[in-house]
C-alpha cells in the first residue's frame, strides 16, 4: 500500500516540510494506527517499552517475529529507511508501506541504524 506522510501524521499547520526530529513532535493519525494494527497484527504503544522492563517480549533485543507492539519511533525509523532524507514534505513524499510484520521490522532496524 502506497502512503503519503500526510496519511500517517496529523499536521497542525500549513507547514509542509519537516525534519526527522520534527516528525517526532507530530501526532500519528488514529486511522493510520488502526490500519497498521490490522495489517501487521501488532498493537500500538505511545512509546517504546523502557529498558529494564520486567516483560522483555517487546524490547528491541527480541527477534522481530516475536514482537507484538510498535511505536511512533518505529514509524519514523521506517520512514527514514525508506525515504533516506533529512527533510520531508508531508504532502508529496510517499512510499510503499510493508504489509507484513517481518518486512516492517527489517525496515525499522535499518532506519534505526541510519539515525
């Protein structure tokens, strides 16, 4: 499925261009979250589980096929991996969104390494 960044983020103003850091400040559309949960079979958390959490099932160290949640940071890492830019235009930048959790997590890890 091809998505524009404006399909993912709620943009509060007429501003079109955002840096990676500014993307972290934007809210994610609840419709996008619902779609992702259905596509990938994952649940959304507002932030990553903290290190030292008693439950390790959702930490980065767990193999991707065993993770059950994603966060805003994961979405931004994925965008960074796919678009590989420093500035993004929410109205025109688009990419093919992975529809399988394994592909999603591979791109998230690639983006994490780029940032």
